[in-house]
C-alpha cells in the first residue's frame, strides 16, 4: 500500500471522531448513524486507509443534504433462515447497516458456527475492513464485500463496468490486532485517484485509463481504473469483481454495478441502493480456541520469518497498517489539504470547535 504525503493537518483520533460525529449531527443525521459513520471513518484513517477515511466526510454530507441518503433510517432485520439474516438499510448510511449486519450475524454464528448477513437498500459504507475487523475484535472471523457504481474496466475492455468491489477478510490473532485483508478488486480504488488529484501526485503506470480507454498516469485525466492484475492478468480481477457484484446484487435484490447511478453526482437527490454481503464464522465452533489461536500464531510467526528480498520484509495481511496505526497514535491522523479546508468550513458553518492540529509547532 502506498502512503502518499497527504498532510494538510494532523489530528488525534480521540479529537477527530467527536468532531466528525458533531458535523453529521449538525447536518440532521440521527445519533446512531452519526456515531457509526464517524467511528468507521476515523477507524479507517487511523489504520492508513486514507482513501476511505475522513476524506469522505464531504461526500457523505453531499448525499445527506441532497436527499440521497436518509438521515434517520429505520433498519429492518429479517431472519430468513437459521443462518441467514437480511438488513434493509432504508437508504441510510451504509456504515450503520454494516455494523448492524455484523452484530446480527455474530449472534447467529455464536449458535450455528456460520452466518450470512445480506444488506439491501444501503449506500456507500467506506472501508469494508472496518466491519470484518469489528467482528474479529469480538472473536469472530468474517468475510465482507460490497459493490458500487461503475469505475473499473473489465479485462480487455475500454469503459467502466464494475465498481471497485472490495473484499475483506479478518480473523482474530492472539496478542495483537486481527489479521486483516481489505482490498479492492480493481488495481486501486477510485478514491485513490481522487486522493492523488487532491495531493497533486501522479498515478503509477497501468492503473487507470482516460476517456479513450488508454492507460494514463495523470490523475486528472483518469475516468476509470483497471482490474487487479493489470493489463496482462486483469482477468483475475474481473473474475473477483464479478463474484462480488453477484453476491451483493443477486443475493440482496439490488442491481449490479453497471445499472447504478454515479456515486459522484450530479444527482444527489435520489438514493442509489446497493448491497453488502457478509459471512461471519465462530472459530470456537470449528476448533477449541486453544488450538485455533496456536494455529494462527504459528502461521504468523512462520510467515513473518520467511526470507525477504533486500529492502523488504515478509508481512502478514494488515501488518503495514498496524505499524502505521501505532505511529499515528503519536503523530495524529493526516488530513489532506482539501479535506482540512472542508473541515474548517463545517466548523464555521455549524459553530463546532475545530480539533487542534497536533502537527503545529
């Protein structure tokens, strides 16, 4: 994962979360929704998922104030089978519905071993890893995914068909934060293109395409991104994106990504209903926890001890983010200049004290 220089300010997580929650509350969002979105966004920023962290606050505010997102949804939970639960998100923020899905599925998995939670009529929920990690912190393993509007070309194609369609997997790890995989099935999430625009940095080659379908390193010219695997092996990313789209559409009753309106507007008034798909597993019903924990610890020790190329070290999924999260506990969370300007505007508009920039001398 590339950690771009994005500093416009650096804010301690303990100060940033209540500020973000207050912004959403001031915009008329109900308390459960505001708490869920602020928790997820600050969690993502804390762990260096900056593309899906607090920089998304203006994006969600546009949806809320334009009418696309329901400020006070009534979630409906339906137990469809012993191990299947469905959450109707009522066009609310996807963060609230996703945390609820994990809570409901975890209760079921504690009894049955495995539970599937589907979410429909939802909206963008940020980093999918926030929810699988939430499950793992409670002792469960979880697989999660979501789809989105078209931003990714299929292998061999020239125009967008898939969303970035992320997959996340988290599993408890004894004595440390959970193992966490959180990846887009595209070469990069389109939010990273937008972050590069905000920071004025070029894209790597063969990552994004311009309006002609040709690969470009100019973030401002990019209109779509390629599938994971790039120009040569992108059929792998296209296959994974297909799986995510089908699980999040056919299994939730939502349309597939190509049928969805553009998340980035210009219409911010109509809901864009999407689906999320989660599988939650209780390790204690597969093995004794002593055996499970020993196997996880053995895996991590063995993997991290593998020989590495000069300048590298072999890491487990999430290790880089864990190290950055520890560093950010001291340095604060970096806020890019565009987002920091938006935060200043919200503070003035709503009369909310701006959190202190810990990066200032």
